[in-house]
């Protein structure tokens, strides 16, 4: 009796790539048949004679790829790819919830920019609007509330504009007078 094997969903992994080679490495991986996720945003770059709006990686130096870690050689031999991020030489998958949160932010068109990774602060959940259910850290910058979404394995974060009335705290954190931004 033959039993058909159910297709296994591959996990997502972060790939460390050469500086400013995210799109090149992503294109090469796609041509090899891999599914990639390269979140980006538009930034203004100032040159001596003009200002240009260019697409840049939201997580500079990284892209995400769905792969089987036991068959990683084709990924590692891709131009621009330096390594698969992990611990002790073993690739570590990215939790799907972290990538889903970043995808949702990009899908709704919220303004997101790279942000320093934060380990302290109050964790919140968005309760209203298109980002309902997304969790992150809330910070106050120039009098406005922002949500910090992190990919913990990379120790990288992005910052999203939010309305304070959309969020609810997940846990009570003792009040501290720390400033995350200047």
C-alpha cells in the first residue's frame, strides 16, 4: 500500500548577504526556484546635484528565503549570499508571526523605516484598523507614538507610525524614564 507524502511547508530563514546586494541575491535565488521575501521602503539619497528616491532594504544586509536547511548548498553558493543566520553553525528559522507582521505593515502601505533593535520597552498589540493583532514595542518620538516591530534573530527592527488609540498593552511594565530616541 502506497501512502502519498503530504507536502511539507518549508520554514523561512534569514540570509546574510553582502552590503547593498539584497536585490541581486534575491533575484538569483528566485531564478533557482526559491521563494524570497525582501521587504523594502523608499528612502531619499542626497547627491551633490540632486535628491533621488530609491528603494532600499528594510533589513539592510538581509533577506528572507524559504528553504530546506538540509539542502542549503545551492543557497550558500548563490552570488551575494554570505551565510544562513543561526546559532552554533545551525540555521535557525524565523518565526512566521514575525514575518507576517512585517508583511501586513507593507501590505497596508504604512510608513516603515529601519529602526535600531530594542530589547526594553512596553510590548503592545494593535486592536483596531488594518494592523489588528500585530504586536510590537511602542515608543514616543517627537510627541508621536510609533510601533517597533522586530525580527529577533537578526536583532533588527522597523518603526511604523500608529495612533495611540489603536494599541493596548500586553503586559504591565514598571514605569521607567528611558528615552529610546533623541
